[in-house]
């Protein structure tokens, strides 16, 4: 089975009163997720994650929080529309590593890959993921990120 590696960032912004909001991107009317994408040859995971946030959301000034690193693994059937031609129709293992990063601005310029974005508090983000059973892992990563921000500890789920 082919393996694709990716990296992303749980992007948050701290507003007045220490209000935390998370950035979610909308993909093709199908689902919402954190900014993420493939790791290019010779690229480190954190470099790839920062590049993807810039490419997908236009955010360049992001402070990566040390000590947060979560993994997600899932399977999907590749289609020519979203993959290299040689993967078309194959089941692919996707391995994603997520970092946690604080954006200094909420100014977003989404890429052509996305239909929209939202800055949501924890509850709103959790509910947005909850509309799709596929994203239970995204909910778990969000919970761990939120616990890390407020308690500087890893969440137990």
C-alpha cells in the first residue's frame, strides 16, 4: 500500500480576554480541517507544515509551540483529481503530523484548494468536525491542542 506523509498545524489566534479561536479550512463542500499538506523531498516536517499554512491560508507569521506534536493516520482511495496518476484507484495510507501554532493575525487568504474558512472557538470547532464521523481524530487533536494551550499538558482521550 502506498504511503503519503503530510504535515499540518492546528492554527490558533489569541484575542482580547485570552479568547482562543482555531482556523478551519473548508474542502470541496465535503469537510473542514486544519491546514495541512504533503511533505516535499528534503523538507522537514515543521517546514512543510509552515509552508502549507502559508500556501493554504496566506499566514506567514506563526509561532510554533514547543512540546506539541500529534499524529493522525487514515486510509483513502486515491483519485486522479487529487493525486498523482500512478495512485489512481489505489488505497493509500496517509500519515499526518500536526504541530500547534499561534497566528499573530486573523487575516486569511485561502488558496484555490478551499472554499472557505472560519475562526471558531473550541466548541464551534469541535461541532464543525462532529458533522463528519471521519473527523473524530480531528476532534481528538483539537482537544489535545486546547488542553495544551490552557494547561501546557497533553490531553488524555
